[in-house]
């Protein structure tokens, strides 16, 4: 009953948001101020080898933010997730062309924002194709850090250089990171995109022990089937990724390979984790996925909404250097229904298979989400 009531309220909120709620105000000088929100309610049900899993249903995200921008000059934003009690993006970004007579030498961003390795997590949580990030992204994506970025965008390519130092906004993750990302987009039009990308980062953590792990692709459990355990003697951590996106009308294909190399001192062997993600989607109602460096949501063209069907394979290998962290692969079938641009419902069925130190655990999960965003 609680779940049905929550979903009903979210549906009503999504319908109201579609009726042009005044979430943005434009001033006479062209500047804009506004608020953003992303609220998701999940249900997770497990079966098979599910001794370590418990069914659950509750709010997954309660994200709220505000922004101010002057197009072509600068923008600033701050967002917070009241469900996980964590800061999201909080930064100010300046466009150099506003101070160089119209010549574009890129954008400078200062504040707290995402590191660039891990395609599914670099995108916004409101636009993720499946309910949760794939195995490799969970394990290897570094998260948000405090620093500065220079980014330059041209018609068929984009480059980002980032430097981070100190703690994050939660007071954790001391250390420094240097990172870069390059994307080549020979096709970049609505319904016709080719994206080839490469990302790399080097983290020097202010800690002596690293760790690499992931959980089944469900958000309402903390159980992890594979885990490297503590990696003492960690000196620095290298992360890298290769990316591919193809949007062709209603069809989308995404593929990514990620690696993490934990370099260790005191005569300890370095540890390497690696994983892959491949998935495809078909928007049955004919719309195309949006693209802005990463994948965006589908915007329905008709009053009946839009239906998307998806299939994903992901894997992660944490067996290396004598460490039996385990190997896992997940198959996920999904369906997304976009009632409006502000309200969608998602359903995923996950068949997981893991093996660690000779022990196999193969759970299944069914999960649904109702999500309102503006």
C-alpha cells in the first residue's frame, strides 16, 4: 500500500511538472535562475541464491539543487541528495569567450564535480539507462572531487583536463588526482551520434590501503559478491576507460572497457581490476535518446509517452596478483516508460553470476523505479 501510494504521488507530481511549473525564471538581461529536482522510489526483490539479500522498498534519491547562469558567460550550480546525505555537483564555470572578444578558449570550472572515467556515472542520475550503474563502473569510477577543470568543445571533439586536491565535500578522500578525457564525435546530430572516447586519471590518495569492489546491480542492498579486500601499501591508483556510443534513430548501443591499476609499495604486487559493459536499447515508439557528451533521457513526442526496451551485459574481474577478489557477470533486461519528460518508470530483471575463491553465488533480482525530475 505504501509503495502504491508513493508511486501515485510521484505520478501526480510528474504530471504537474509537465504542466510547466515555474522552476526557471528568466531576467530581462538574459540571465536565468532556477531549481532542479530528482526523486526516485525503488523496489528490489531477490530470488535464487538470495540468502544474503533482503527484499526492500524505499526512496532511492531525493536530489534538490539550484542554479544561476548567463548563457555564454558563466553558470553556477549546487545540488544535494537528502536521501544519501551527500553533496552532488557544486561549482562555478566561466566561458572564456566572454572575456576574450568572442574567441573561445574553452570553459574553466572550479568547485566539486565528477571525475571523467566511468561513462555511466559521468552522466546524470536522472538519465541513467538502467536503475544502477554496471559492475565495472561501480568498482572503478572515482566519484566527485574538489578541483578545477579546463574543457574545450569543438564541432567534432571535446577535451577535458582536470586537477583535484584535498578532501571532498564529505570530508573524505584526501589526496590529489590528475585526469583527462577526450571524445571524438564525427556524427553529432539528433538521432545520429557516434562517440569514441578515452579517459585516464592518476590518484595519489592520502591513505595506505585501497579497495576495489562492486555489488549486484541493485541499489537497495549493501551485499557485495566480489571484493578485493584491503590493498595495503597503495602508492597511487591509475584508472582508464575506452568508450563507444552509437545512436541511430530509435536504436542506441553503448560499450565501455574500464581498468584500474593499484600500484603498491613495500614489495607488494600491483593489483589490476578490469571490466566491460555492453548494452543496447530500442525506443519502440520511435524517439531517439538525447546526447550531450553522455546519454540523456527520451523525450516523448506524443501524449501516450515513449517506451524503451534494453539489454545489458557487464562483468568485473578482481582476480589478480594472488588476490582472489572474484569474478562476476550480470545480464540485465530492462524497460523504461517515459510518461512525460518529467516522469518515468523503469523495470529491470538481473541475472547475476559470481565466483570467488571457489564459491559460486548466482542471485536474481527484479527491481522497479518511479522517478520524477525537473
